C-alpha cells in the first residue's frame, strides 16, 4: 500500500546527462521513497533495462517504484506497482493479470476520478499552470477528493510553496516532475519534499 506523501515522477529529458538512475539515487539520498519511472519514449528493451536498474536501487532502500502504464515491465522488474494513464485500461482490468501490484491511475476531472476510484490511488492534475497543459485548479481538486474514497495525489506546477494549499483541498500527497529534477532548484526542493 502507498505510504509516502511525495511521489517523484521521472523525465530524463529534464536532466543534463539524461541519467535517471543518478537522479533517483540523489532523491533517495534526500529521503524520497516513492518513484514513477515515466520514460514514455523508450523502447520496451531499454525501459526493461533501466527498470531493472531503478528497481534494484529502490528495493535496496525500501522505496516504492511504479512503472508508467506498462504492467508487463512492472511485473518483469519486480516493481511495487503500475501507474495507468487516462487512456489506458481500467484499474479492474489491470488487476485481472497483476493482482499483487499497487495500481495508480491518472485523472483530469471528477468524472474520471469516480470512474477510476477502484485504483489504489489517483493522480489528479495538472492542478497549477504547467507547460503545455491547461490547469484544473484547487476547486476541481477539492471536488475530486470529496467524490472518491481512495487517496489522491496532485501534480502539475507543484512547488513547496503550493503544497499546503493542495493538502487543504484534500490531497493525500503531491507529485512532481520538474521540481525535483531541475538542477537549479532540485536540492532545495528535495529537502522539502522528503519531509512530507
């Protein structure tokens, strides 16, 4: 089951050296213990290879690892769970062939949240402004958290200054992509996020 309030989502395009393993290790050194490997452009073989490396690292520290949308890769590398995209199959369908995985699901509004609340947790967003996507806002986050029974993380424009507002709107936790990988701010942010 999930137990951490900060969910670190990878995107190696944000890293100067594109080294996901080093980024995860740096975050774990700060105390982060929940990760999603979200490298959508990789081939299955490359994702499997990196997945094994990240899984070995997270296991050694008791951290949780989720693989973005690939149940097969999650099972193959011994990840803790899979994170389903909005366009993916349902949490119930995922459980039909992956009963032992923790299942997260992305949602963008209350209707999707209600439909996917059989997941172990939901990821709602983007709640704040983020490049290329319309933000949903704190009012929609509050509606989602009031409508579903499972824990809700929120993502999209998350910075330390915005976390309290997310918790006030009912979020169980927060997730970030840029805020923990951007070399200019990651050290300060990681110190903050690891204390949640």
